[in-house]
C-alpha cells in the first residue's frame, strides 16, 4: 500500500476515488474516496482509529474539514447520522507523524482558513 489508503486496493475493489489528488499548498494529501463504496467494498476497518484530520466532499467540492482523536468513529458518525451531506472523504493521521492534539488543531485551523469550506464558516470569524 502507498501512503494514500492504497490506490492499488481502491482500483482492485473498484472503489471510486478522485483521479485528481487533493493538495495543501504543494503537498499532496491524498485522493478523496467514495465513503459508501469504501465501507461496503473494503470495510470500515480501513479507516484508522487514530488522531487526524478529515475532509468531507460533496462530489469534488470540499465542504467540511474536521479533526478527531478517533477518525473511524467520527467519520462513521457523520455517515450514519447524515448530519452533513457528503459522498467523498479524505483523511490523514497526524498521530503517525508524531503530532499532538494541539498541533493537529493548529493544522486543522490553518486548513480551514486556507480552503474556507462551507460548513466551517463559523470557524472563519
């Protein structure tokens, strides 16, 4: 597997993912993946139970950026409750990069200010 969930696995399981990588500045973060297909075809276990930042997309439009100490629980919560209408998701584990919760919060805040997602409007004031 490569550092983005594993494009070979997504292709093998025929899970939709964005052909265009999502970037933050010059850094590639990953490829947004269809959440429903991800859960149905690969399983929820692929989503880590670790500290990280996640991005929710409706088609190719970024609509929300969030942070969680348990990415799996948080993403499955959004998916089950349907509190935000989204179909694609992208995450990265800051814990694996040795980042603490305060450092992760700062990264999330910076990303929200940079992208200005629709559902994060309250964070921009």
